[in-house]
C-alpha cells in the first residue's frame, strides 16, 4: 500500500513553476531515491511534501490529503524533512538542536528514549551533546540534522542531499544509519545528487529532469541502463 501518493504535482519556488506534473508513489517501508542534476527540482519536490512551497495537485499520506495541511501538521503525522544545508541553530548545543526535533511531541518519556536511540546510532553526538552546533565539523553537523529528524519519530523520512560536501567515511556512517532506520520500518525518500550512492542504497528510483519524471524503476535495473550510466554514473 502506498504511504505517499503524489499525482500531477505542480510545485512553485518564488513564483516560478519548478515541478511539472510529477507523479510519484512510495510504499510503506520502501527506500525510494530521486536522482537528477542540479536544478532538476529534487529539493522543491521534498519541500512540496513538507508544505514549504506553493503547490497544485494531489498529495496523499496514508490515504489523507496533505494539500491543505500546514508544515507542523505534516510533522505531527510523521512526515519529517531533513533539509539540505542542515539548517541547525548554531548558537544552541547539540542536545538542544536534537530536542528541537521533538518540539511537537508530548510523549516526553518516549522522546528521551529516542534521544538515547540517536546517541546509539551516532555515538559522536553523545560526546558532543553540550557543544554548540556552530562549532562542529560539517560531518558532525549533518549527523545532528539526521538525529534531529529521528527525534520527530518519522513514518516518512525525506532527506535532501545528506552526502553533500562530506568525506567518504562520514557519508558511509550516515548512510548506515539511514539504512538501519529503513530496516526498522521507517519509509525513506532520499534526494541525492550522488546517483551511484543513491542507486546502490535505495530499492526504487525516480529520475528528474527539468521538473519532470523522465524515468523510474528498481534501482538495480536503472543502474544498468546506458542512458542513466552516461548521464549520472560517469560511464561511457
């Protein structure tokens, strides 16, 4: 059953139409990736799901329309966005940033349990809990951003370019956490410019070009297509 259903989505960014009739389905428990070049509309797609940009079209989450819901109402349903650029509060500690992910939650005991879960996934953060986020390395800041998203207790976790600008070892650690979350039942929708990494990690993929879906299919099959290999995998 589809947890997220998008039909004929038009997305606008600063008044300019960026998405042109996007249709996309994500089944519960899936790990779906979206690949494409810069400017393809990948980030606008995730912002549309989170309610951060103007849209036209149909968008259902677990059978309920998202279209008229405010961003915080989508968060309350379990639609959690880990944005590009991390967007942390630099003058707040790691712990305070993590707890901002649980801001709307009233189950404080479970939130505390989820904090321990984050520290278990990302032990570096436990050692940095009282450090200001603005003093962390880029990789550590990305860990905080992922941890903050986990604190929202996502049913659908959307991630925007989590590997961008990071050293390979850090990327590996973060993607191990993302895969672990998916193994534990969290549905993942990942936007990633590193197409090879995205296709290796996810099970199904969509290809965006100029705001349109131009291809889709199981990740393993897409990675074997000559057009995908030439355009996104650096192969000739």
